[in-house]
């Protein structure tokens, strides 16, 4: 079987499974990407995310994750919503409207692996999506699925920015893509629109000032943060720099039912329609029942309420 034939098989299965684009890159050491990562960490811009400083060798060389690795297969999972929340409501990053993407994407990647193994039964492979020391955006850019914007998002000229990345690292050789030239030009909308100044320079985000970091990853209360930032309406994540990008208009609303806004079982109300009072009235038992399979479970109810209260005090 030629690499062109294999490419067609993988691409067809990817589209059938729901991914909007597939590409692959040859395994190499990500020396330049790791150098930038280490500088970012040395400057303290990773905040308390100490895991970013661990497993540097694994991030640099996929062959340490999959012995004999030759190829990194990358897939774009679209989550663009048909409509955003009413701006008067507590805001949730749009990738978190639906179910937890980790399991959803991995299940689809396993199906693609099964298809490939019909032709390569001895293939060694592992699947990843934002839960292991794999530099997904760097690999997706090398695979030709887009370019890294000044916001640090992967930007695809056809499908915009509302895409999560699934990765298969494998020991088989496939057809490799060609990197896409950057196309931000002189635009600085993402930097200009960030209310906290987290985009301290093009292609560099200071997590200490980032709304997404403070509402999800940080273990401190908002008022205890090293860098107090301008409040926003966001209580989980942030879409401000993403939505500011001119390329964000590209791409169709997601066809993945799993990414549509979750509905609460008790009330039937979409999580995107919840008011401040409804969030504050929620108890831990109810939250765990309703959000067990939601990205919001990573932050937890107490953190969501803390962000809501911080925003209301400061606005």
C-alpha cells in the first residue's frame, strides 16, 4: 500500500468520524518549540502549572512515548457553537458548552486506529488529546492543519479557531503535510482585546494574567492571585482573544452532538442559559450530578462561584 492510498483511507475515516481535517507530520525532535517552552517557564509565565515543566524530554521527542514512532497524525475536532451565550449571563468558554472532550475525541481516535489496523495489524500507536506531554498545536502546524497565531491558537484558514486537536502517534509511515505560512500580518486584535493583558507579546501568553488560568487551573481564590486582573463576565475559561480574531468567523457550527450545550436533567435548561442566581443557588451534590461529564468539573463549583462573586464585586 502506498502512502497516498493510506492517506485516503485515514482521511475518509476521519471525515466519517466527524473530524473536519486530517494531516500528519514526520516525527522529529521539537528543539525550537522546546526552547520557547523553557524560556516561557523560566520567566514564570506558566504560573502554578508546574506540570508544564515536567516531562520536557517526552514533549520534545514522541519516540519516547511510542517506541519506534515515525508519524504524528493530527485531527481537528470542531466545537464552534451555533450561537454564543447572552452577554448578560455568566460566561463559559465555548469549548466547554458540551461534554468533556477528552473522552469524546479519544473514542473517535481509537476508531481510526482500528481502521488503520485492518491494513497494518501490528501497528504500534497511542492516542492523545490535551492530557499528556504532547505539543498538539506544534504538531498540527507541522502537519499543515493551520498556523500558530499571535494568540497562540492554531488557526485554520477554512475552519477557523474553534477546533480541538486529537493526535495519534504511530510507528507506521504515512503521507506528510506541508506547514501553512502564518497569516496574522499586522493584526493585533487578540492582544488589544485581552482585558487582562495576558498576551504580553505576540505568540506569548502570561498565564498569571490569563482569565482561563485563573478560572480553571489556579488553586488560589481570585482575590488571592499574584496578579489581580480586570474582572470579566467569564466564570470558566475565556473566548475573548479567540473571538477577536478575524479568522474566528471561518468554519461551520459543530455537527458533534456531544459539543452542543448540555441540558440540566432536573430543569431541562441549557448550561449556557444559567443566571448568576442559579449558579449561586446550586449545591455540590447537584453540581456533581449535572456536570460529571463536563469540562466544568475540572474547576469545581466553589471555583465557579468564587469567579462569579469576584466579577460581581469588581465590575
